[in-house]
């Protein structure tokens, strides 16, 4: 890293484009010639991460030959850095300190760090504490010595930490002055990229771009550390396991290539280290299978099966039967097992956004993660958790795209006219799903509007968020033409809209609540919960049978919490419109769940798709998570229960 004086010297050399005498630099900066020479050595080290080198002459001084077309860019980059008003953020300073500590094998003084970062010694002491906490989380320690601070720890942890700090996903490129963000100069980084590209063609899977670049950085760090005399040491048992993998042969060839390119000896343990990184690399597809793959994947397939059943139960939807979801999870988890087992962290750059925007989705995945941990012998990190949430979210979006167009019917002349229009619509447009039939007086407040792509009305309506087609109840040929023309323009409700679907107080009402009902067993409990949905017109009677069959097929995963069950079935099993019913059993009954039996609270979910109910379900989960509001569901009256539901809705809207 360069201090302000060294950056000034570098800018002078770039501007001059010719030799600058040491004496001139000494006079200009007010320092001794020896200090200038030391500064030039620091600039030499800094330039190692670039294609350019200082030229020295005993009498003429030093020069830096940068092409004219690049000088402006270099000077623009250096200009704000020479301004002492420029300050890094605490996060940028932490990264800068980590880069400085991990790139060197000798201590660095706090005074020098403070000077380089333009902060006080007190500030740098706090920044070093933050860096120390980060190092501790990554299996390393910070040693405090008379000459400064230095990193200590296993070579494998050192390399992982250095790659994470220097790789693009871990660095604030362009915002940490003085700290080269590449382990090696650009020409050597390109050599490694070529070697990885050659080797990757022989892998049984295709590397994702982020995995390719991550492997490049890990290998660059390995070369950097080997040059300074630091070999990796692998566990012999682990090495024996890795030798049996097809990736070992690819790693061996890659090792030989790197040895030739860099004239560097890579010990056998480095082959194991590279094999481990290949096994843990994120893939985007498989090219071929190898003997033993099916047996090795058997525990993984079983773990994924349990995972999707539990996650689906918490989301109130059936995730089973989606081959794309299963394949995607297996493809992700196959390398993830190695990452988690051996501490090779994969950073999810969208982690914070996913945690913030989709808390209920993340909560469902977190609830299902123990199924993976117990069967695969790993501990799922938050980064991996959010990657799993992305796979489940992609499934929900696929289901949303596959849904038929949906229409809300609005009538102003009574139930007879409404039924006539519904009958004519079903005959003329069998592909259109009718999400509800409502009187014009309830439009646009009716929650069914959120589910609809198109509104078809027998009376004129005020402009609203969805396209409206006004028709005759008998549906004339001209009406049919207008509807057919409007359907493509209406599109479908976006996944984001569905995730912002109706609140709980819009789908749970007095007609859907039954309290202290006797039930002989779990099947009767589910049928009791389905009854109000049938009576209210939210589902066909066959939907109740489908809920029972779902439990028989996938097991008691619908028991998502102590004493709470969320029975559900697929939209095509007879859902007419969104509804959630609640039945409190007089006496709890067993569903066969190992930890959450017996069940007293049963919430049956009828959803026309995989997402529209999630907002209401999130509110329900929040209420049940609080002891004081859960007690209302367990002991309160229907008025008490609906009162807290309405209060929650009012608070969220305000």
C-alpha cells in the first residue's frame, strides 16, 4: 500500500513520462534522498499488481513508462487519493487492513496503518479490533508484537481468508487506495485463468462463472503463498478420500500446468487442495456421470426429499413433484457439502437482499435446513441458506408462470346474473380460472382482485389497477372477442405482487373459524378444517380429500410447529379462491410428527397458486411465534382471535 507521499511520487512519474532525479523529488517533498529511494521501493512493490515497472538509472533517477492513453485514467485514480480529505469508510478500512495483514508474513505497525489510512491511531486500534474479529471467524488469530501486528494460523485458513478479501466479491474495487486487490500481477492472473480454462474442459460438470473466478483467485493465492515458502498440509485420510474422485485427475493435470507456467514446485498436498476446490465449486450443469456417483448421491437425494417436504409445509404449498427444483438443489448441494465440511465459504452477494425482502421464504428454508444437516453431517451457513431460498423461490416463480389467466367477475344484478356470466365464461374460456364472483358494491375492495389478471364486469367500473372488460351477461360474440383481445395484454400477476398478497384479516373471517371441535384422529381434524372452506365456496369438496392424501403421501411435515398443523393441497385439486380456515380442537390429536405432536391448532390453506397466500401466512406465523398472541388462538373466543388478526392488519397498513 502507498502513503500520500508515495502516491505523489507515482503521479509525478506518470506526468513526467521521463526520468525524474532523486534530488528533485527530495527537494520537492522535503525529505531525504534515502526516504525517496525507500518510497520508490514501495512503489515497485505496488506496481507488481500491474503490467508496469519502474526503471532506475544511477544518475538520471527513476521513470515509469505508461502508455499516453492510460495516463489520464491513472492520474484520475490517484488524484482524489492524494487529497487528505479523502476518507475510507470503516468497512473499507477493515478490508484494507486485512489485505495488508494477509499479504505479508511480517508484522506491520499500527502507526504505519494509521498513516496509510489517514486516520488517528485511536481509530486504527478500533479498526484492527474489527479485523481481528473477522480473522477469528475465519480460523485465524492476530498476534500483537513489539514491532506491530501479524496474522497467525493454519495455512488453509490463511489462503481462504486472503482469497475472500482479494477476490472481487470480497473487495471494494477502486475504493481501497494503496491496496492491490489481485494476489498476482495481471499477466500472471491471466496465465492462471488459461490453465483453469484448459482443465475445466475435463471436469464432469460445467463451472459457474463465479466458481471459475473463485478458483482462479484461490490458485493465485496458492502461487503467492508457495513463493513465500508456505505449503498446504492436507489430512492423510482426507487425501485418500479425494484420490478416489474423478476431479483428482483434473487437479493433477492443472498442477503440472501451473508448475510449468510458473517454474514452481507444487507438492502433492497441493493436488489435494485443488481437488477439494474443484469438488466444492458451484456448477451450472453436469457433463457426465462416473461409477459410484449414484451411491454417493443417495443420502443427498434423501436429504433433498425431506428438505422440500418440510419447506413446502412451512410455505403452505406442495413443493414435491418439481423435478427442476430437485435437480437444482442436488446440483447446488453436491459441492456445498464439501464447502461446508471443509470450511470453504461461498459468499452469496444477494444474501442481505434475500433476508430483507423474503423473510418468510428464508424462515421456511431455515426450518427445513436441519433435514440437510442431520442427513449430510454439515452445518448450513447463512450464505448457503439464502442460496437454498433462491432455489425454492425459483420454484414458486415457475409455478406462477405456469398458471392460467385468472379473471374476477363483477356483477350488479344479483346472483342469477353472476352465475349466468360464470357459466358462459367457463364455456367460452375453459383455460381461464375464475378467482371470484363479487357484487359491484364490493369492488375494488374485495381481496380477490389481487389474484386476478383481468376483471370482467356486467356494469361499468371506475379505473383500477387491473384491466376491465364490460360485457353482457349472455356473453355476445363481440364480448368474447374483447375478452380474448384483453387476455394477452393483461398478462399475469407478477411473483412480487403475489408475495404482497392479501393480509390475514382479508382471508380469515368468522365463517372460517371453528373452536373446540372434537376430532378422533388427524384425518378427521383435517376434514374438519376443510369443511368451512367448502361451505364458503373457496374449494371444491375434492380439495379436502386431497389434503388428507397429501399427508398420506409426504408424511406429517404439515405439523410445522409445536401443536400447529398447516394442511394444504395443490391449486389444481379444487381451489376456487384464496381462503384460510382455522379449527381449534377440543383435545389435541397425534399426526405422527416426532417432535411437534400432538396438534391442537389446524389452519387449512387453499391457495390458487404457490405465493398469493404467503403474506397472510407470514402474519399468522408472527402471531403464533409470540406467546401472548398464541395464547389467544389456544384459549380465546372467535372474537378475540379475529380481533388480534384485524389489529395486526391495521398496524401493518399504517
